[in-house]
């Protein structure tokens, strides 16, 4: 059952579920959909399909009731590759977050943490893959020895997320149900990595994949399989077959609640229940409740219209807040409800002055905190909230939300957070920089005499961004700064930022606006090229100094120091202190300039679909959108 183990983990004590119930103690009931196969002997009875100690979902949340089996639910997506979202939504993980965003064992029966650097994982005895094969430590050994450390399959070595100071872990397999990962130094990233919306899966179905590996298959047989699949070699064939997170191979066994039964490409994908799924409800009914999930593929532009006409039973993807009025109008007629979940991003949108832009004059201006603060003070967030979001969002920087346990500290910095609307103070800050010159049109001049005409680039994925920029342009004009939006395709947009050609961009804010002290603060720190405010500093970290530039701004160096303090801390007290340093620097420096946060996300739910929360936080990681609420517990309340 879900339980918070963070305090125990911090002290390196053993972690275990409280008295897991064995199958023998549960009054198990058969799934009607599977009864015929059981009677025919082609499928074991329910007791033979569950682990000895299944995960018992307590169904004790306010929105949950014990349900019943049966039915099909439909959703609509825009691309064949969206089948990967079934992995996100299914959210069966070795270790997962509960709705309160606490970590607890899920696929694992229990785990132990020693000194924050050694992690012993205990599997559930009798757990099986969707094809009935045992799920054991052999699946972890195969992934580590035959995939992750095989230079043919992983040319760059094990995933970077598993390296600490560039060094991989020692991986051991004491017995068939135990796996141990050990690093020389603390690795606070490991458990959250396993719980991610798209984690690095450290196991693979060895019994299935060995047929594509030269260590286990004779040369001639494997060569024939490679040729039949029209691949260059066994590694490419293996790669095509082995991705658990993509849901693009109907033959690949899974541990998720549903398995793909429609081979891609297609315009309609069917997912059927995994008969060996490891969870049950309190009454002993195997989960999932829903027999089938159908994913229809349609043009993204018409998905809101199709949903509004009643074609989806559960939908949030490809719906935006500006679809709300239209969707609401069809509720009664098409037998669904539109629920508004609060978005969990740090900001719905944020401006990113490029501190690494190639224009030396703009780079110098962007790096001056007074300039960033002035731009923020000259954004009328209340106006944007009312005009675009009908007052339902929150004026905000790009940081943590009230739902985060770190909010109490962050709240203390709101007064110096530079998010109030204050044109007078904004002008004073720009004057203090020496930017007092103006042209005949009243536009401020850069130090080299050029007018301050800021081109803000966008990937054009949302009309909200362009609407907001129009309002921001009106208020920035009162500073003597002219704003011009520029739209391009996402790949072009990113490449221009990476190359330093972009002075400023607008995009979504932090992915995780609800972190706890145990979650990584990496999004606030120059660690990744895709951080649009400092792409070359991020690239420097990602390539270990081979490309990009080392951070040369004192405050950026302070962020890196605080991040290292978080990484090396033993226990949450030290991590919380590091988080506080990072939040204080970020609030003061405004490296990214948030606009609003908490924008409602429309979630369309069929009238008869139960156990979907009325109100919730809609977030990708942590959260997996619907995954945090266990869609395997959703059920249809109809005959």
C-alpha cells in the first residue's frame, strides 16, 4: 500500500511494506473477460496469475470507490507515436509516487536504502510479464549486462542518469528476487528516476529479447531475423524490439495494466488488459477494472471538436484552456463532464532572456539582473490573467507552486520577487543601467546606439503565447522597449536558441512546479542545453566540458554550488537547505520571467467513468498526467 518512506530512506534504514497480504488471504474473483480462457485452460486462474503478495490498492482516496470489471474507454491522440502515452498513463513503476507525491514501492515489494548510495530492490515472488513469463532478477541482469553495458546496443555506455561523477554503479543480483545498485557517492536521483513519467527502465523481458541477441541465438538464425526485419545488424533489430516505454511492439511483454494488441502504423490502436497485472482492489478483484482502451488517431486541430461531440471517454491531451467554453457547451448533450485540473508547471509560459546569445551587446544587457527585473516589473500579470484566463490563473514567477512543500519558504521571497506591476520602478532600473538614450520615437537605445527592439521567439505551439506577448508589448512600450514576436517551427526555434541567434524566447515554464526537498532542483540550475536562458552553459555540463561554455556569472556558479550541496546531502534537512538557496537566488535574479501559473487544464470525463478525481493537479513529472491516480482503478458505472 502507498506509504511515505522518505524519512526512513534519509537515515539509511530498511524500507518495507507493512504486512503485505498474500494471495491466500484475499478473496480473489475472476475477471469476466478472462473467464472463458481460464475455463478452456489457455490462461491460469486468477490466483496463478498474481504475485504471492500483490499490490493491494486501498481505494481510500475521497474520489475512489471499489468498482467492477468490464467495458472499453476511448481517447483521441494526434500521432502514432502517442501510443507511448499509454506507458505514461499506466504508471506501473518499480517505485512510484502516490497522489501526495510520496515515493512507495509498486512493482517492487520493498526496497532498502543504505547511506543514500546503495539500493536493494526486492521483487514480488510470482510476479509475471503480460505473456505469463516470470519477472525476476534475470530481467535486470539481462538489461545491465547484455544491453546497458554492451557497446553494440548502448554505444555510449549506460544511460547518463545512472552515472555519478561519470562512474556507473556496481550492480549485483544476490538471488532471483533481489537486485542491488551501489555507487561510491550518494545518488539521490535514483529512486525519483525510477518513479518518473518516462523513467530509465533498468529491466527488460530477457526471455523475449534473447532471440535477438548474439549471446543467446546462433549466428545463422539471428542473421535471418535481421534480414527479414530489414535492419543493419542485431543491435538495430534489438533496439527496434526492446523499448518498453514506446508501446510500438505488440510482441514485447509489459508490466503495465494494458498491453498493445494493434500493430503500428494504424489510425486506431486497441490496448487490452494485462491478465498478469500485479495490483488488486481491497475486495480481491484484479486490476485494471477496464477491459480495453482504444486510442483513435486524428489531426490535432480537430481533436477538441471530436471530444466536444462525445467521441472520447477520457481526454486531456490536445485540449487547452481556450477550448473550455466550447467543451462545456456539449456536456449534457454528449454525456460527459468537463473538469478543470490545476496545471502543475512552474509557469504556463515564461520569457527566457538568452544569457548566451551571440550578440555581445544584447548578451551584456540580458546578463544584467536589473534588466530582467525591469522586464518582469513591466508585465501586467493581472491583466493577462483576466483577459486570457478569466482570472482563473495566478500571476506568478517561474518557480514553485503553493502545492509544493517548499512553497512556505518561496513565499517569503515574493516581495523581492519582481512580479508586481510597477512601471516606475522598471524605468528606474533601466535608467540605473545607463540606458537613458532614446530615439525620436521614444525607444530606448542600446549601448551601441541601436534601438531596444526585442525579438521574442516562439515555437508557435499556443495562441496563448502570442496573445500574452501582445499585452506585454503594450506595457513594455511604456519602458521605451519595443517587442516583436517571431514564430518558427520547434526544431528551428530550438536550434536558433542553441546557436545563440535568439535574444529572448517564450515557452512553457518549469516542468515540475511542485517539488519536494527530495526531488532534484536541476531545472533551476544550468545543467541542460534545453534550458533556454543558458543553453551553452547547459551544453557544457551535458558534454562534460567538450562543448558549450563554462558558466561565468557568479549567481549561476552559486546555483551550481547549491545543486552539488543538494546532491551530496545525506537526508532531507541538507537537501531542503540547498533548495532554499536555489529558490532565493532564482527569485532574486529572474533568470526566467514567468507570467502566470496554475492555468486550468480541461479534463473531459464520460458521465459513467468513475474514480477520476474532480479536482487534481495536472502534471507530467511527477504525476504522469492521469498516472498518479492509477487509471487501472478507473471503472465504468453501467450495466
